[in-house]
């Protein structure tokens, strides 16, 4: 039951004999990661004539050939997939994309017209055909497309974003509110930190935020949330630093929010969201994972993965970052955040929260809604149905996907990546010196003499997070140095909440932030910060941290002082790695124990992974696991 695809459980060698394509998928991924392109290509060629492949599997095989640069076999797979399922929109859209990239205009137009004839209710085909005629100066034909679409009840005009949507019209189903069983299911499905929750607020000036409430979520609160009386959020990590779900939050970049009032931009970005969600869904299908998609009620979508059992936040975050790195956002002004954002919390640090689904966004006045994604179309999913039959991911499927995913594995060309310390990897070239930014002499001198900057660096190294005030201090102080952008960007990239707009491309020219303002910024969050810098002997017009550089010059800067500071930082990093190593060792022991229990329950002694064979070894006094690498 746990490993549905495994047969012959009593034997020593486990093979995916029931699902040959899944076995191909694992082997292909492994070969491609090792850059064994020739063997990967031969493996794909051997899979091409296999009978009884599903249409979706042929589309995935086409993507493999596309990855290898074999456009002819990519086209052959897509045509075969469409022949099996004439309504496979993913296959059709991929073929159109391929024909367009090959600049085969006649074939592109003929096939697009065929798509429209076979699926006259598909709006996307009308839009593509209208775009084709417009780009080629055939305006009369482009206008005819609008008329043809209207004859099928399809309005190609983008919706008016200024139309108000009544909160009363968007309330959740009454059954969900009245049924105590469904309310309990809601509490179980979206469970997070046990002893508190958060409540959303909106100020008179339109600002919005969340306030922690030291009270566990309960049925009364959930009913109020679903009825729109309050809007609640949940802190994801439990007190034991575990999670029950993973969320990918895809939003429009803040700089483009005002453009949502432009109907043409709104239609374009909606299509962009659909493309990104479809790509995400294709990747999840590769690993036999099921997600549900939620419109957040404001500026984007949440992708929810529900876990059958709680798992370590560290493991969940590692999985989420690897999966998110496969998504290409370079074509649209979108950003992605992953939850969990942290791997540990404490009694005083709740970690990040996410708005609970089904409620009203207090800023936009819109309710969030769930959807299933089927053949590139978002189909409404009633909350009642989700609560009755949530798509839970088993521990075996989750660990299989985690093992198969590699940080540098990609289904295609992408400029977007994530790593363990950041949600947006933004490449900004170093300016000037080859010396690592964190070892710049001016910066080391400044950090050694300014307690505020030393405090901010400690926050980054400890929590991998800065609030907006701390970011301002770092940017508007260090950003004025000759290598300021390099240094600022180096530290901001370490923060899990780094935004593209935070990063600097050139040194700042405005006034340096004053010491008085720094104290106000650092004390506004309950800190009791003060500094004891004495600038009375200096000739500065006002006090700011860069005044310390008046005593600095490369000639009188002490290398021993530099080495001492580097030693302190190196020791700190060493101790931090030792701490994390101890945490991971404990998690590893728990996972090994679970695997051994599953081995015992299923009756197997070994398991084939993409890396090699995981074996159970029994000695006189102990039982342990070893991995025999390929």
C-alpha cells in the first residue's frame, strides 16, 4: 500500500515493473544529471516505440527529447500524444511552441486552425490565432476571430478589473460552515503552530498586516474566518519544528501591481500565471504528486501540497527549494516564495505565516478560491470537496520525489533558481575587485567599529532574515561604499525574504543614513539598542557610521586586526555548522528508523534509488542502513 509501484516485495531486488515509464524517468534524470547525454538519448529512443504509453507520458518524453535538442523526435512524440488524445492541450501547446520556435509559419497556422476546429471552446487558441494575424498585418482576419469566438459564447475582451465583487457573493459553501466534521477536517488539513494564530488588519491608509493572537485555532474562529467576519493566518511550523503542508506562493512583483488596472496587462499576466501553474503541475506529475491551486484573493496564487504525515521543516524546505528551482519565471514579472521559510522557531519567534484559505483578503475584499488544474485549465474546486477528499502525499512518494530532485536538474532552460538560503537568486555582477565582498578592508573596518552593522550581520548569520528597517540600515549605509553594492547584495542574498528590488546595481549617491535614524529603526521592533560612538572630534556635519572611515587607510590598517576579525567570523561559522550538523544528525537517525520500520513492514531488505541501492545490514548487536552508490 505504501509503495504502489513496487512488485515482488519478497525478493532482494526491487524494480518498478508495473510502471516502465517511471523507471525510465528515474534513469533518464540520473543520466542527465551526470551529463551522460549520449546514453540518455539512447534511453529515450528506446522508450519511443514502447506501446501503451499514455498521452501525458508521451508529452513528458517529448520534453526529454527537447531537453536533448532532438527536435524531430520531440515533434514525433507530440504528434503521437495528440493522436492518442486529440484534446491534450499540453501536447498541442507544446507543438505550437516548437513550430513557432522553428519559424515554420505555415505549419504553425495550419495546426493552430486544426486545434481550433477540434476544440472550438478553447479560448487560448482564439487568442493565439488573433495574435498571429495581427503580427502578420492581417487585421481583417484578426477582427473575424473576435466574431467567431463570440459565436461560441467566448468573449475575448479582457475583464474589467474595476468591477466590484461583493463579499456576500463570494462566501464559502454553507455546508462547510455548518458541518462540524468539515470544520474539524479544515483544522486538521491546515494545521500549524499549536498555541497561536494571526489576524489580518487594514489601516485607514490602506496598509495591511497581521497581528499574532496567543490563542489556538478552534471551530468558532474557523467559522468566523470562512464567513468573512475575520481573516486569519496560520504559523506553519509546529512547536517541534515540523510541517503538515508545503506552499509555493506565486505573486506579481510589487512594482507591477498598479498595472493590474490595465485590462491588457491583466489578461497577459493571467495567461502568465496559467503557464507557470501548468509547468508546475507537469513537474509534479513527473513525481506522481498532486497539488491544489488557490487564488489568494489579491495578487497571485498559492500551490498547496498536503502531506499525509508531518515531516521535518528542514526536509520540507529542502524539497520545496529544489522543486521551485525548476520553475522559469523569466518571461513574466512574477516572484515565488516557498513555505516553510524557516527550519526552526522558538517560543518568541513564530516564523512565517500564511493566510488561511477560504477567507476574505481585507485589502482587496476578495475571497480566496481553490482550483484543480486539468489540461491547462483551472477548474473550480469547492472547499467542501477538498476537505472531504484532500490529495494527501504519502511519505514514500514524498521521499521518492525528494531523492529524485537535484538542485541543478531542470526540465528546460531556466534562468531562475533557488538555494537553501534564498527565495530569489538574482545574479548581479561583482563591481571591480576580485576580493570577496565580505572581506573588503573598508567593510571589515566599518563592521569592527559600528555596533549597528555588526548587529545586523549577526541577525543575518543567525536567522537568515532582516526586517524592512534593518534592510534600510544596511542598504543606506553600506551602499555608499566603493564596493557597497557587492557587499549589500552578498548579505541580502543570505536572507530568505530578499526581493529583487532590494538589490543594488550601483553605489548610492544620496545622504548616508544618520546614527539617530539607525537607532530609531533598530528600536522600533522592541529592541533596546544603543551605540556609544563618539564623533565629537570629527568634522562631520552629522553623525553617521561612515565617519569611522576617516581613521581608515590601507596604509595604517592593521592586518592583524583583519585576521582577528576573520578568525572570530570563521569560528562563528564553524560553530553554526556544528549546530546544524547535530540537528541534521538527529533528523537522519529518525528517518533511518522510519525506513527500517517500513522495510520490516513490507518485508524487503533493500531499495533501488537514483543514487544506488539502499541496503539493510544486520549484525549481532545492531541494524543499520548503507547506500551502495552506482
